[in-house]
C-alpha cells in the first residue's frame, strides 16, 4: 500500500511540530547546555600558518596558569590512537590518504590544524593557558590554488610525489562520446568555479565525554548528525570497544553535512577523559568553526556539451578538479562521486563521460555540505544548457523541454548507469513558468533594455534532479564506500497502547519526531500524540546510519512504515485468534480490527496490545508483545527533481544584484508533512542563493582564512532575501513504500544555477556569457565594464 | 565581583570574574541556557536578550554593565504554566524554526522589533531582523510568524 492510500488521514497534513515548544521556551538542551559537574575544559592551540614545520613546542608557561591540568602535544598523545582519523570512502584502491591524527606533530598543513590541546578546570583558565603555549614554526610554502595544486608544481606530501589523491571516472562508452563530439553541430565548452563554502550551522560544534565511574565506559555527547557512525569510528580510532561507548546527540543546532564527520576534538576529549578519568568538554568558537570544521564545495569544472542544430544534446563530458583540503575527512573523496552520475541533469543524453581528480591543498579539509556533489553537477549542466540555448538562439525554457527525459521512459536507464525511479519533468517546468509569469517577465526585460533602464531584469531557469535516499548498500559497496545505506527502526505498542518508535536516523532540525509519529499514527490508527519517537542515543537506538543525503524519510521513514505494518500483521493474528475468524475476514481501520460483514465484532489495537503483553491467549507459536524491528535497505536511490526560476534586478551603476523573486516547483514524491517540506525548500534555497551571491571562504596569499568570522563571511540575513513562491508536482517514487523522494537538499541544488543564469540572462545582450560566484557587486560591475568596453 | 540583576522578574545575583560576559553570566552562573552563543562577534544574534525591554546581543557585553537592570531571556516569555507567548506560538504555527538554535535570539529580537514598530510590513521585518542569522529557514516563515504575531498581539506585548 502506498502512502496515497493512507489509512489514518494523518500523512499529508500540516501537523505542527512537537519539537517546537521546548526549543521555543529555551528548554531544549544543546551539547554546550549540558551541566556536567567536574568537567574539564579543553581549548585548542592551532597553527596560524597554512603550511609549517613544527620546530618546538613549549607548554611550560601554560602549565603555570592556575587551574590548568595539562597541555598535550601530538607526541604526548601518540599512544592513545589505534589508528589515524578515519576516511570511510577510499574511492579508488590507490587513493592517497595521508596519515591524519587529532594533533599535528611534525607539520601543520592548514591554518587551523590543531597542535596542542590545553585542559583546565575552567574555560577561562584553558583559554589563558592556550595563549601562553609557545610553538616555534618554520613556515613552508603553502599550496593554495586548486589548479596550481593539480599541476604538482609544489607538492604537499613529499612521499606521494603528487597532490592528487585519486582520479575517478565514469565513461561507459568512450567511442560513443568521441563520435558525438566529432559529429556535433554545436559544442559548448565552459569552465565554472565553485568557491569553498563554510557550512556555518548556527550551533558551533560541542563535545563532552563523561567516563563512567566504573567499567571503563564513556558517554560521548556530541553535536553530531551521525551518533551511530561516530560510535563505530571512535571505537576504531581510540581503541575502545564499541560496547563501552554510548554516543548521544542532544538537540543539534543545524549541520548541513558539517557534522557528518569525525573530528579531532571528539577524539581528543575521549582520549583525555580516558587518561584523566574526568569528564572533558570542548566547544568551538565561531573563529575556530570557520577554520576547523569542514568546508564544502571547492571545485573547478570543465563541462562540454555536444548538440545537434535543434539543441538536442548528444553527449556530455565533464572534467572536475575537487579540492580535498589538507586531509581526507570522513567522506571527503566521495563528495564529487555523489554528483558524478548527474552531469547530464534531467536530460536524455545518450553519451556520458565524467572524470574527477581529488587534489590536496593547504586549506581546511572539505567534506559534505548540503547537496554534496549534486549542486556542483546541477550547476555545471544548467549553466551549460543556458549557454547552448544562447548559442542556438533558443529560449532557455525551450532547450530544456527539447531535452527532458520523456515521462514514458521511466524507469530511465541513464548513460551514466543509474536507473531514475520516476519523474515527469515537462509539467513541472510549465508550472514554474506559469507561476513566474514567464512571458510577462520577458516583456518587462525587453522593455527595460529598450528604454535604456539602468536596472536590468534577469530571469534564470534551473531544472534539477538529484540522487537521494542514500543509499542501496550494494551500490555503496560498488562505489567503495565503507558502510551500508540501510536504516533501522522498531515500532513497539506498549501494554497501555502508547507506541514507541525507535529510529536510527538522527535529526538536527528536520522534525523527525513529528514526521515519524505521523507515519506510525497513520498506519496504526492511533493519535500521533500517543507515539513517542526515540532517537540519537546509541543506548536506546543501537543501530542506525543517521541523517544526511536526504535519506531520513525515504530510508528511515520506510523502515518505520514497514515495521508499523508488521505490527499490524501480528496484531491481526491475535485478533483473528481471539475473535475466532480467519485473518482475511478482518479489516483494519481507525485502529481497530473489524470482522467483515459484522462490524460490531471488533478488537481495537489497544486491546490487542494488552493481550500481546499478558500473552494469556495467543495463537500457538506467536511470541508475546506487539513489536517489530526492521532494517530497510533501499533497492535504489530516489530522484527528487524540480524547476526553479530566479528573477533578479541588476543595477548597472553599482553591479548590485537584487533577488526580486524566487519560484520553486519541486517534486519530492508524496509528502508526509507539507509544512516541513516547504521549510526544507526555503532553507535550501537560501543556502544556494547565498552561494551564488554572497558566500566564499576567502584566503589570502599566505593561506590565512580572511572570512573567519560571521562578520566577514556573509551568511545572508532576512534583509538580503525575498519570500519564496513554492508549488509542487507529485510523481510518487516506486523505490519505497511511502512513495517519497527526499527534500533536504533540493533547494540548495536548484538555486545557485538559477540565480547565476538570471544574472547572465540580464547581461546577455551586452555580451556577458558567464558570471563568477559569488556574484558580488564588484564582480558584476567589472563584468559590465568589460562587456561595455568590448561593444 | 558580585553582579546583581533582575532576570525574568526575579532578583538574581552571582560572584563572577570581572570579564564575564552577560551571556555567560546568564548561562553559566544562572543556568539559563536558553540563550545561545553563535558567533562571538555580535553578528548572528543567537544571544539576543532584552535589557529593560530593548534587544541586546549578550555575547559582547559584560555582565557587570547590567548590574541592577531588568533582563528578559527566552525562559521568561512563556507563562508559569508553560503557555507559550503569542510570539512563540506564532513561530510554531508558521514553522519559523527548524533546529531551533537561533530561535531564542530571533524571538527576543522580534519581540523588541514588534514593540518598537507597531506597524511592521514584510520589508520592515526583514530589515529589522537583519542582525539575527538563521541557517535553516531561509527566513520565509520567520517573517510570516512575526507579522502574524504582530496582528494577533494588536501592538501589545
């Protein structure tokens, strides 16, 4: 049964979030809010240099500060580690992965690399002492520019002899690609740069490790989005039995991929709590968060399209340089792979070639950031499609219509090797164009140009498809990922008919408690208020693969859905037994089994739960209690898609770009809670718009991050954004029983190309064909000046 | 040094280091952890509280500066029985929060904004909340919530 045939009328409603009252009253507990008597505070001493040999470290003065317990160098703690910090995605057998330990010992390889951990009884004492640690550095030449790094003119890791970590390709038919380009009427060849982005979750990372007073056990409280994966990795890296570690993610204040990682400070707090036999905690300051929490994006892309005279694209070829930063974090090398299959977008392109080189630089390590690989792919194809349209004099909407995968081709086998589950792209785009009033916008655009208006209008279209619902475990295996992509769930009806749901996905703002209770309430016919959702604590939910890649609902929600239905089937056996009818003579509706044709003979789930608990009168061989556990491994990815339209005003005098309107029509399949879906889209759009217009992790020539505070790194405020105009289309996913596709990343994937396409569209008549990100007023003004000089 | 202030209507006092910031006084000395720290540079507004009814970013002012003043934190908004303030309710009803980390500061800044400008429109809300960052919501629903709360509250707090 699909969610569309939902039983309880709960799925699909705009139910308010149960998480909110505590958060709104200031009662929710984030990791730094936890009161832990006797906890020691850890403060990090970090390298101010991007690349420097550590000559000597003097902690003598630091140790003299009252309250200081210790100041630890990498050498001091070398014996604590069973292995280096983990990278779980060795994308090729020969991938180069430098040893990475929580503290740098001989060479610091980015500004922010940890060198000394200072521990004291108060935070202020630790801060004071850290300032007194003296490190003598010998500055080495930093390798900063991605393309220069790829040229190996200077090499960061001498043992490797190259800055390349790996080269990874997908090119099922090289001859086909070559022929398509040879025979093409039109070829587009474009270069795009994705700046590094700082994820900037509002909550800085915080960790506290509390040793048990007996038994060498540790409770790790971390602002993580992956408590389960973190437990495995802490166990392996610190050499502690997994059974002795309990990881708890309290309320987590946003993550966007940046807390999908295993961080040095988590390991240091654990090792120091083990060594000192006291709780140790750490909370990063924003100035550290910008340097020592992973960055996102950081790619240089070369994309080529081969097309016929009508604009039908015959081949796509993409060559990518991906900035790894100084070390490989948990899934750093895999990020470009998540986009590797999507450089043809949602177009029916028969020939495909993708190659990516992962390259080390002396910068903060990169890793997953909202969309992870898919925003980059979408940007490349959507910008290139606009360039192709421009070359052929075809409207950007029309070039997309001509190339969409036709609705009757689903499931669609892509040239890159994926099977797209479902979609109907044409009507989705038409809906967006209608909502935007596309032809009226084009008229207004032409009117402004004709009138010589100093404010130009730009209309940018971006159609996207993403692969979500990470992920089928076998596919992950084929991609060399070090884990599976399943999710675990338990649904348990207690004797009093209250329901407990245990989920392995770990929310950090997505509203899992609300959505999961809706799914279960719908399936079991109980009030959502009677459903408790337990999560983010490995002692309560021992199995899980956590939250990232828009996977929670399509994978975790499906596990819950299937578990709830298993509970119903078990209850049916009990009801049939006690009502003395055949199971097929029972129908389940509104939380009660009724005998078909004799509706007065019924047995509500509440009664069955108690019967299952007492176990006095169960069918032979049936286990007591009403509970089911499911591990759901998805058979395929899901493929959310949509059409986004940005309308911008470009001031020719100043180069300032104002986002006037933003229209998004998304297809995430069935929706459990449309209110939450819209919220996810809003936030994603804001992040993608920010990439297009405002945000860039900027380094100076020495490799110092100059956007190291929120005063310098321009996370947009309400004043920089408009309200968004949303609509949706629905093609349920056949991949999972809920028919859902995922929506967490869609907004961030669709929006950056829509905005840049709009800017180029505004300036196109002046001869502008591309615009760098972020499109700051200075950059746009320079584009205008260059274009006018050429005219 | 001893710092005394009225917090959420109750006289509170604690002995703290001279350099203690207001936000740490509230969080660490008084245990009011609803007020969050997001940036340390008064850029993000997560730490916004009201001092005598006006919004102040508590991460860049010293506790000692506010001795004797009246402070309202997020914990002081809901009724004693837990009934949410109309502005808090509007945030929930309009899905104006996701992770909730910026929310206490956003609510306090919004309250001050509504208080000072009884006839807000969308533009005024957006500009008025410029000093408070949210990474989850894209602000769309925050703006809706503030406008909804303003009309419900009828200009009264």
